[in-house]
C-alpha cells in the first residue's frame, strides 16, 4: 500500500469526506504515475478521483466491525513510535 494512504475504517470520530477524497486522490496519483495530469488527461483524472471517492465512501459505510473504534490520536502516536524505531529519530 502507498505509505500516504492511511486506513480509514473504524475510527472515532468517523472518517470525513475530505479524508476519503484525499486518499482517493493519492490512489489515482499512484496508479496514474502523475501528480498533476496534463490538460488532455485532466477530465479523466478528475473523474477517476470522484469515482474512487464514491466507491470508498460506500465501502466505509457498509463495513461492520465488532472491534471498538480506534482513536486517531492513539493511532498517530503508535505510527510515530514505529517511525522512530525504524528511522532512529
């Protein structure tokens, strides 16, 4: 998985539309191999981002979990600890 795309399921507070759209944008950038498409490809790029955003939102709405929701701050602290251990910072 692309390091910039974070898991979005089962969080409290719930994932926002902006977070879903940002993940979709990162995904489309990754698979297209471009950060900013040419004018000729802009419409296809934007359409792909919108479609991935919609599909991701539907997925997140339909997922069911018996686990308690994860806390964003706790998960961020765990990620920082993993990065510190990995990179020695």
